C-alpha cells in the first residue's frame, strides 16, 4: 500500500452538524491541533485519500451521498450507520485502529462488535469529557513511532 | 394528522428525537467543560457562552415540538386547548425567533432579514405558538441554506384577498414536487435535506401546519423553485390588524 503524506498536526472530523461540536474544535485547538471537517461520508473518504491524519473521528450518523456505491456488498449495519464506512476506509488505508474513533447517540451491540473487529474506539455521544480524554490519550503517543519500532 | 394508530408511539420518531436532542446538549456540556478546564481562550468565552445559550434554546424548541406532537396524538381528533386570545405582533415574533438562530447563522454565514420591521401586523392567537412556527422555519432555513446566503421574511397584504401574507424564503436545496405534497406530514424529511444532515425528527413543518391551520385558522404552504433554488414557506391569515 502506498504511503500517503502525513498530516501529523491535523485531525479529520466527519460530522454533519459541526456547529454542535465547536467545543471539540476548541479543545483540539487548545492542544495545538488543526481540524478538517467533512460533513458526509463521501467527503471524508476524499480527505482520507489525500493524506494520513493524526486521528480520525467519525459520527456514525452522517449522510452518504447518492448513488451510495460505497454500500455495495456491505451489510445493513453500514446502511444504518454510514459513518462506519469512514472508519473502515481509514483502517484499510494507512490508519491504525488506535487513531480511529467512532461515536453515536445510540449504543448498538452490533456496532460495538464491528468496532472491536476493526480495532477502533466506539464512544457514546453525550459524554464530551470521555471524548476529550480519549483524543488526549490518542494524541499522547505517536502511532508511527510505535508501528515502526 | 397524526399517524393512524396514534395509540402506539412512533419509535423511529423517538429515536430521531433522541439524536436531535443529544447533539445540542452534547455541545453544551462540552463547552461548559472547556470553560471549566480553560480550553477556551478568554477572548472567545463570551461568544461560546452565547452559542451555548442558543444550543439550549434549540434543544427546548425540539422538546416543544415533541410535546405538541405528543399532546395531539394523545387526544386524537381533538386539539389540546391553548390560550388563543392574545395579540401576536408578527415583526416582534419574527425578530425573537430569529435571535435564537443568530449564533448558528453566523457559523454558516447566514443572516435572517425581516424586510419590513416597522409595520406592526398582528393576529389574535398564541404568541408562543406563532414564535414556534417561525423558529421551526428558521431552523430549517439556517440548516439547509447555502452558506453565506440570506433568509428573508416579507410581510404584505394581498390586494385581491386582503389576506396577510408572510413569506419566508431561503436559497438552497429544496424538495421535489412529489415531496411537496407530503412535506408537512409528521416524520417526513425531504431527500435533499437528508443528504445534508442525516438525522432529523421531521416534525418542524408538521407542527407549523398544526399551529397555523388548526389553531389560528390560517394556511401554510411550501414551494420550491428549481430555477432560483429558492424555498418559500408562505403563511396566510385572513384575519389580521395593525397595532
């Protein structure tokens, strides 16, 4: 697999209502990180094709634009939670599981199972402090240094 | 009208409601947490507090929609009683409702403009309900308008019918002619809206119709011009006055 350019100072945030996530953007800024916001699955994957981010955070309920070809061959879980496509793509393209977080309002055991398979973190929305602690933990070590050691 | 079997809760609607209400509350908690731990620089604190207040007001608006829907569903065929004896001064209610969306509008470069704030058109009814109508319409307009555009509110008296017409227009994706027939039904969201924001209760316009038509004996209609990409929500009242 070709190595993409690294954006070690940038987080990809896939969320369709970034207005409600200003707190998270503020928090990342306080940690000296930049944020790229993608408001649908298609845009998020385009971003992931351009570079390797320091971390990828995806809301599971974001739009997938027509013709929704990314769903071909996928189960109903991806249809229900299109944000999983972002996590899956990131995991298969240059990002480690520790770099990827998905979150949702709904606690779904099937998502929990798939997240475990992908090795990504699954969080419930509504507990911002947990999200902040998680991202702080992710940013506290360099995954490249770890994977190359 | 509410769903046919109104004795059963609409579980999908409830799931959407949960999603809709958690988003702003998540934002509020996160901002308060940032203010406590010092993640927000001092020069941004006031703006973040204003945005937090707007998120809470938005949350209350969603809860009110659900309350109106639930109350009506619990008394099928009969409207829950409201005090409809007050004076609803239209420009005042438009401005009050627009203020709730000032912060979210700023974040997308969208401004709500009342073209004639001076003529004090008024109807008799419930100011709280009429304000909710404008809030629901502005919520859609601010969410789905093209960034950097204006939402305009025009009031005038139609010469032929002498009806008071209130037109709220915004530029952006709209709905198909087929969808325009169901856009006021409960739980319905336009396909273009779903492409921009995945979740929504689909209650806003339904509540608008209930408030305008059932409570205030007015009319509400929606149209979309593909040529100009303009969504227009038009309210019509035959009984009105200037105060």
